């Protein structure tokens, strides 16, 4: 998965370079929102799966989760290809393999949900992560098909897919990782950890529901998500002193600093959305909040937590 994330990162940098240089070769130009989304399949998901593997016993991973790992990179490349077609059947067909990847991981999440140990914080984080991802994949297919689910139009359809790939999939896994070095926390830190975990797990789904139910729930969910992810940044800083090697502290520290900035901007946007008098426009949110959340909080955080975990050997993975 680290290799998949590396090559996915190379592909993503090439896409960004082509967009900045203006080279398009007669095909549609990718905008910032499309590029931010593609960071999910190409980099965030393989890094998340690597972190999941390091936090869990590989032998306990179900066959469907292992199958998802095998087809993840080819499916991600097909997603890239789908953005070079106009919205419609061909683009949606290219995005469908990614929905299969999300569905396979969702099956693993359901398996954990019906297992006896589903109530533990660790299991709950994995369950939420793996159940949110197929929702994001479904919204991607809808976006590439040109559908308007529940009356929503672009860019909200694609941004919903972004939301479930980052806040839905990645944040719960990092919450699980942050809890590990805090095995014997003080009472205060333990309470913060429990509260943050609840917000991180419930917030993404509640926020998406707020767009359907109404502005009051949307505001409450947005503030819950902002508070919980900012709290997660605080826990990152508390856990930093326990991390080895030392350079991983820099990555986790950058992740924490990024989430403070990103969530502060998100809070301003959420408050402005409630009276429908925007303080921060959607394009500015994608540019500043999106970049800080994707590259700073998520990518730096996943890398820091991955390299701070003991590596899993091929023997432990059952690959030799």
C-alpha cells in the first residue's frame, strides 16, 4: 500500500503540473475540486489501508478487504480516466470499479459491526471508516454520471464524495492511531479522547444529513465536526511526545497545525451558511480549507502515524 500511495502521489503531482502549465492535449482541464478529490483514491485511501494494516493483525483482515487492497490502484487510475470524459455513461463506467473497492471495504466494516467486539473504540473507528467510504464512492459515480441526487447539483455532488473520503474515511483511522500512544491517559485526556471519537465518527454522516434535513442540523453538525477534528489535532499534539522515530513528530505536528487552520475556516463558513450570508465562498473553502485539510491534516497525519507504527512483516501478512 505504501508503494501504491507513492505511485498514486506521482500521478497526482503530474495531474497538478499539467493543470498549472495549462497543458491539456485537447481533453478537459481538471479544476481544484477535481484534483482534491483525486488525492483520495490515489493517495489517501492506500495510506489509510496501510495504517489500518499496521494497527491490526493482518491475519484478521477479511478476504474482501484484502481483495480491495489488490484492486485499489488500478481502480484509482480508472477514476482519473473518468475525469477526462464528459459526465455521462462512459465516465460513470470508469468510476464503477472504485465503487467496488469501497463496497468491498464496506463489507469488511459490516462484518466487524456484527462481531462481538464492535463496541470498542478501535473497532468503531474502523467500522465508521469502512462504511463511510462506499458512500463517498457512490456519490462519485453519481457525479460522473451527471446525476443530481436528492436535487443536489455540482459541485455539491463531487464535494460530498470528497467529504466521505477525507472526513469519513481518513479521520476515524487517525483517531484510532492517536489513541494508541495514549493507552494510559489522564482522566481529562481520556474524556477528550472519548468525546473526540464520538464527534469524528458521527459528524460526517450528521453533516451530510444536515443538507437534507435543514439548516439547523447542518449548522450543529458542522460545528460538531469542526470541534471534534480540532480536538483530534489537540490529541495529536499530546501524543507527539510518545512517537518514534522523532521525525514523525514533525509530520503529526504539521497535521495538527493544519487541522486547526482548516477547521477554523470551516467554522466561519458554517456560521455564515446558516443565515445564508456567506463569510467564505465555496471556491475559497476549496482553495484554503480543502488544501490544508487534504495535504496538511490528512496526508501528513497518515504518513506520521504510519511511520510511527511498527512495520508488519511479510510473514505476519501471510504473503510468504
